[in-house]
């Protein structure tokens, strides 16, 4: 009986893990923040598996020990209650929640500070990147370097990165599964998230909060590079990339998609969405864009733009309907 129960539990666990239809990047951490969160996840998983096993063992004991044996002469169905048992099954959930809560609270507070990189002797100051979500693209600004990128970022390994999150329109969620957990970006305010990568590589990021028809493609790439490669990219971008004008930037406010872009200046020079929540709405109206239900005639007639560099600043976004 116990071996059969263990077999079914194992099959159920496999089914749960495979139901995601993809690689478990959350459990493949590539940075100190993700490693802390992964450890917490595994602690919770193994602790809950232990609880399930205990429950199944007790269930098996009850079924075997108190099964109907055909001799019920001394059976008395009247039960007045047991204070001892009531105390036990009340205190056990409290103990379980306490055991899970202590490491969770410790981890949550530790992640609010810049992570320490174990692989290096001297800790560096965090690289600051402003991440702005706009339906359905990600805009990244490096204020200290004077660089802006669309739908990708380059970061140095073994250095903390402080992301300052905001949104130009709807509430999104910034998430790089292999580097750390998600955090919301909201218009008119700013949230902060520390991440870091300890391995050179390419990591996929995404919006983890549903924001409409273009949500599935609102993804970005994180390129973790050596210090030398990152510094060379910064110098090359500052010297050779075009600057970003406000006339170009307002087109990024229109709902749609964009290819990867690189600029040698940032939109923070003329707007910060953390302090101006209506900027995108005003600029969309100036370009002739109106929000329509995707199921309406106007919504079906509107093709989501896919912007590329250089951005066409003469484009407008009025919807023209064919006469029926």
C-alpha cells in the first residue's frame, strides 16, 4: 500500500511540473536574487510534500486500523469530543504557517536591498536602469550613461542592477524569471527592483500582467555581459547611436509593437511617466489615435503598428473604415 501511494504521488508531481509546457526557468536561477527565491520555492515544495506524505500515511493507518472487521459488539458511536485532538489539529496549521512564514519574511526584506555578489571581492554600486512599460513594448533608460534601448537591455555580470519601474499607460509586470521575481510598473508612480546576473548569457524577460491583445508579445531580452563587453557597448552607443527626439518617442506611446532600438539619449530629458501619468494619452490624441474595442469595426480595422528604427515621425493613426 505505501509503495502504491508513493507511486501515485510521484506521478502527480511529474504531471504538475510538465503542465507548464515549457522549461522551468524559475528553478534555474542565474543570479543571487533568483537563487534566494528558488531556495524558498524548493523549501516550500519539500515541506508541503512532507505534509502530504504524513497525511497519506495517517490516512492509511486509519483505513487499516479502523476498518469494518465484522465484529462491532463493543462499538459505541457516541462521541463527546476530545480536547487533546482539537488542540493538536489547531496547533499544527499554526506551526506549518509559522515555519513557512519565517524564511519568507526574511527573504522578502533581504530582496529590498542590493544583492551581495559572492563571486567578487569588492561590491559595486548598482547600475540604475529606468524600465518603462508602454502597450506593448519595454523602454529602458540608462540615465548615468545617457542611453535608451527598446525591448532589450545589456547589463554587466556580477554587478547589482536597480530597476526603477513605471508605466506609460496600463499596469504591467516586469519579470525576468532566471534573475528574480516580478514587480508591477504603474503609471504615475515608481517602484524599485534589484536584480543581478552572475553568468554571462541571454535571459528572456516579459510582462507578467495581462494588458490586452498585444500582451503575449510584450517581451524583452537581457544580455548579461562581461564588464569589458558592457563598457565597450556603452562607448560605442554613445558615439554612434542616434539621439532620441520627442517626435520619435511619442510614436512609442501608441499601442503596438516595436523592434529592438538603441539611442544615445533618453526620454527622461522631456518626460518621466512616474510624475506625468497622462503624457501618453495626450500624445496619442495628437497623433490621431483613439482607443477602440478590438471587437468593434474600428478595432478590427486598426493594425497594431510595428515600429522600427528610424521611427517614421510623419505617421498618423486614424482608423479609416471602408463603406459597406
